[in-house]
């Protein structure tokens, strides 16, 4: 039997467990002094990995929710665990704060040589972090596939309400300095995002993930030139899921080899008279670049 405190398991909880009487550096030094095992993880590395150098001397009560969780993760890493359990670590944060932290968590698995288990009920976190998804039903694997196959399925998104969204892959295009827009290449078409996103790339990587909420996607039968919407794509209806009372529908549109989701009203579905195989134009109000650090 190994006592709990000697098992070397690191925990990150939904509610942070930082010491309020110590500042950020003090909390990190506390972990360094109580390592479970010898490791090559150093304070300077962890500060860089989690972007906490600028807040290193701040009191705990002056940190935002996102900063608190990044410091909590840093403290656990400096404790040199043999394995790491993250139990809904972003559950207490709002959407914007969660999307700030996810890239930091995602990059950790490339840098650490021990396993960690991430527990979450949020589909956007799962699709962001996972490469492969397994759906369980009655204790058995019901469906499996890549994040893009399962995460963009109607089966998974139909019960998500306003949180339904598609995750797509784009390659880096050009930057328009005059209008501060970066063009991304998506299945032979273009998507524009604000800012110079060329700095987002990791070395030797040219693929970016975008998350597009279904509620921000509208459909038309013809291309509308008189609109302020910049991102208009052409695609083909792949699947339609109408809710039980017929008031709304979740539509999956195929663009090249990828999919975008759109939530429309039941009346719009009737007026458009679209079915599987119909050609449509997709108007995207907003997109979220999932690989950015937005502090």
C-alpha cells in the first residue's frame, strides 16, 4: 500500500487550491520544495509554457480566473508528478477565459513525458484537445473517429443547443496590412480572421484550427454581394436534424472534405426548401481561431 501523499499524482481541480497568503512565485516555490521525484522541469520553463512570467509577483487575490488556473497548473507541474489528473479545470471559467487557456494545456502533452487524464463535459474542450473521440453507450464503444468526424457530427451537436459548433482545419494564407485581416485557405475557398495570425504558427506547422458556432452561420440559395459579412462559402447540404417541435434545425454542410454546422429556424428551413444534396451558400458571422493566445 502506498500512502496517498506518496503516490505522485498531481491534481488540478475546477476550484483552485492556491495558498492566498503567498504570491504567485511563493506558490510555485512551495511546489518546487516538495517534488515527488527528480525531473528536468524548471521554473523558467513552466513560466514560459503557461505564460505567467508577467504575473509572477502578483498576489493571488489580484489574479483573474484564467490566471489562477494557469498558476495552479504550473504549481502541479513543478511538483514533478508521475501522472496528472485535471478534473474539469476550466468548469468555473467563462467561454472567453476557457479558450485562452486551452492552447496552453494542449501544448503540454508535447512537452511532458508523463500521462495526464483530462475530465470535461464541454464539447468544445474535447474537440480542441483530442485527436480521436470514442462515444460510449451502456459501457460499450458506440462510435469512434477523428475529432473532425465525431466532433462535427449532428449526433454529438444536436443536444448542445447554442454551444453546437464545427471545428475545421485551415492553412495559412496572406496578411492584408491595410485592413488588418489574415486570409486562411479552406478547401479551395477563403476565410478571413482579424489580426496578423501568422505569428500563431508553431515552427514547421501551417495548419490552424477554427471553431465556428452553428448559431453564427446562416444559409442562402444565392451569393449575396450586398452584405457586410466577409466570409461566404459554397457547400452542399449533407444532413439535417430538426428538433422535436419543428421550431429549429441543425444543418451540416459539406465543404470539400470538411463540414460546417448551421442552426436555423424551422420556418427558414421551410422557406429555403433545402434537402440533403442541395447547394447553398454559407454566411459566417464570426469564427474563433483555436490556436491563439489572447491575453
